[in-house]
C-alpha cells in the first residue's frame, strides 16, 4: 500500500485491518522471541543459580569476549560454513554441468537430487551416524578398511568429526545447488555458445567467459541462502556428534544451545545466540550488497 | 589468390524422420555475396550451419578453398557469423563483445583496442562501446553483432537472417550498408534469408531452396527472368507470376480459348503446358480475354487487380488505383515476349529458341 492522498486513508486502514491478524502472528512468533532473546542476553538467568538472577548489563558479552570456548566455536562455525558452502557450490556446479551433457533422462537426476533435501536434518545426522560412519558397521568405515586404509573413528576423533559433519551437510545440500545450477544452465541461450564457438573459444574459455558470468546471479543466490543456513546449522550435527568429541564439532549454534538448555544458563546462552544472529545478518548483508553492483567475477 | 571458395558436394542431412537436405551441391565463388533463399524449413539455415561447422552432414563433403572441412570444428574454419538473434554476450559491454574473437585469437592487448574501435566505427557504434547489449536498440545490437563479425578478417562471412528482427525502415537502410560493407571487406558472404527482395538486392548469386532441395542457382536476374521451374516461378516475385494452363502447338499457344503466336519457338513437342506471366506483363486490351474483376488492391505506387479468367486467378499490375466495380468485365492480354513456359508434369522450364 503506497500512501498517495487522503482519499486512500480509509482503504489503507481497511487493508491494515485485513493484514492485522497475520502481522500479529508474525510479531508474536518472530519479533517478540527475538526481542526477548536480546533482553535475556542482558540478564543473568541461570536456573542452576536462581539467586544470582537480575540485570547484568553487558556482563554476558564481556564474559563472551574472554571465553576461549566461544572463540573456538566461532572458528568452527567459520570453517564449517565456508568449507561446506564452497563444496556445495563446486560439486553442485560440476554435477549440473555433467548432467547438462546428458541428452535425455535429466529428470531422473532431478528427482534423485530432491531426496536428501526433503529429509529432516536430524534423520540425516542419525543416518550418517549409524549407517555410514559407525565404526565396523558403517558403510564408509567398511569401504575405508576394504580399500586397505587404517580404520578411522569418524565421529569419535576431533578432526574426522569436523570433517564428517561438514561432509554430512554437504551431502544433504549439494543437491540444492545442483538443482538451481541445472535450471540456470538450461535457461542459458544456446546461440550465445554457438557464437562463442565461432569466435574460437574452447570449452574451458566458454565456461570461464560465458557460463560463469551468466550463472553469477544463481551462484550468488545459492551462496547467500546456503551461508545463512550453514551459519545456524544445528540438527544434523546435534544428531551425529552432539558437538563432540569434546567441543571438536561444536559450532556456535550448538554452544548456545548447550549453554541454555544443558547448563541452563539462559542469560549467557542468549548472548551467544545474539552474537550468532549479528554475524548471520552481517554476512548476509555483505552478500546481498555484493549481489547488486556489477563486479568482476570472484570465482565460485 | 582470392580466398573463400565454398564447395558443397552431395550434402545430405536428416533430423529424425525429417530430411532437411537432399543431396545438395553448391559452389560458392571467392568474394561472392551468395544468398540462400527459401521459405522456413527449406534447409537454407541448416546449410549455413554446416558451412559454419555448427552441424555436420550425414553424407557429403564440404570444402573451403579445396580443403575438406566437413567435420572441422567452427574454430578451425576461419569464419565469422551474424546470428538471427545476434547472440551477443549479454554480460559483456559492446567493447568486450567485439573484442572477444580477438582475445580468443590471443591478439596482444595493445592491438585489440584500435581494432575494436575500427570495427565499431565501420558500423557507427563507436559511441556505444561502454554499453551492454541490454541497453541497445535492436538495430544497435545488430550493428554490434556485425562489428564482432568483421573485427577479425575472416575467410567467410556467414549471415543468418540478420535483418529479420529489424523494423521495415531500418531493414532497408541496413541492407544497403551490408552490401557496401561486404564489398569493402572483399570477403565471401553467405547470406540466409526468406525475403526474396533481400536476396535479389544483396546477392551476386543465389540458391533457391525448397523442401531440402536447391531448385535453382543463379544471379538474381537469371532467377527472376528465367525461373528454372514452376516452383521457383511461384516463389519469386511479389506477387509471383501468374501460372495458367495452356496448350502448345508448334509456336501457337492457346490460353482459355485465346491463341497467340510466340515470337520465339519453344523447344517442346507441344501439348499441355503451364504458361507463366508476371503481373506487370498483363495489360488491358479491348480485343483480349474477358475476365471478371474480383478485387482491386491499392499498393500506393501501383495497384493490383485480381481477375478471374474462368476459374483461374490472374493478378495484374496497373499504374494507378481505380476501385472499379467488382464483377465488372476486364479484357486482358499478355505481353507475348515475356511469357514463360513450363512442362506441366515435371514443372521444368521450356526453353525458347535462343535461350
């Protein structure tokens, strides 16, 4: 509704009335909890020590600043997000380019690609934990041993655990990137590629000078969506490793959850969540900003 | 010496059950402006794409300057092409579009810029180099595509209906410039069009395509004045010539009961034939054949009378529009020395003495 003149006032009010229930629901379910979260982050709310409760000011944030576990979680969040999104884009692009070469039956790949996406992340986490990565029984473990490598405790040792949760996330969400890229590739104009062939561009040059720039909007939208989700990933990791062993796969979201609902320190947990919120918004803001202006391609 | 001779030998191509080209032969001379003319689906674009290397024939050989390039990729053929929809690189500026073939050729950067400017100046778009294709009008995009094609000095210059997306006025203007450009570049140009006027005005020689066959190869003059068959006669000209059943006996031609003596003896034993006469070679003659006026069309500079001679429609061009009364009787005669004769069965032209 755009404000134009007085005559539309009544109409505007009516429109507002019509949208009010929806707005209210939205307010109650999103804005209010967010506001409450921010408010809690300035309080001391610790169910283990209820006598300490009260206004804490920036105390939680100061504590966070000196909390090495926080910085560790932050680092893991960065590694987890960057590597899983990079893998999704690169693998998704590669698969899309491959499938584009198939003259018929692309629909089979589209359907297969949907499957991991529609699974609940908890199911994915459990599925990998039990079927794929479990010592001795898991398929990956079996394969590794069958190939003659030493057995790796995929979820029980720190570095393999981190690699595992990144792999799980990549496995579930690469199909999303794949589907978006496949659809974008299919919509690229064929005669432009013919022109490029006549202009003597080889396959690699056509990819670099034509495909990548034309896919740029799709690549950026995939990166934005995946980074936002990746930063706040939770369920699959929780189901697969619970953030462990120790804190080896404890990204920020898991740390905030554990602080709030395991240690029952809601005030500090809220502060951790707020910091994740700020990071997510800042990163998305930067990415959205990058999306609009015309810049040179930075690569996938 | 002169480069750019294209020789097609027995080219056959099918797409599924559709036979696109039925063993066509074509010999295009260096520096010639050669038009491939035909309705859509006649195989002209397929022929061009094979010369470009974008498609390969199922049978036959394509030679360029005596070298077999039938299966050579486009990059090895030293060609440039202007596409019907221009096929500009949408994410690049006009400058980058024109420079692209040179960059792929690994030309030193310092030489690219002046070459780009030169090509852009040739087609009057030097002031648009910083724009993107999306910011250009159709005519400007077309020029950008032309500039990209001429920036390198290719052996062959291929054009696939380059004017068909322009509005009428721009098309006429660009047509003239295209011809000038081709002469200045001194390069073989192969031009696909469904517009016979374009083919007639631009081409040194042309091939008339129909249903995967070449019906006639010749200069516009030859094709227009001596169509090789009824099919060509029925295609060329706007409107095409009138084709009427007639009886031939020696040099006596009888149409609708009206006999005339041909000035030159036809090389034909006689019998049922088809007579062709252009609308501009029909005139009103009080002693002529009686026809019934069906409709009079005003074309501005001239008018077209649609007349019925018995059951046969005859079109006649007259100098000025005169609505006339529909149903009115108009006596007509044909300019006897401009008459074309075709065999009724095969449709082949019947040569007249001296042809």
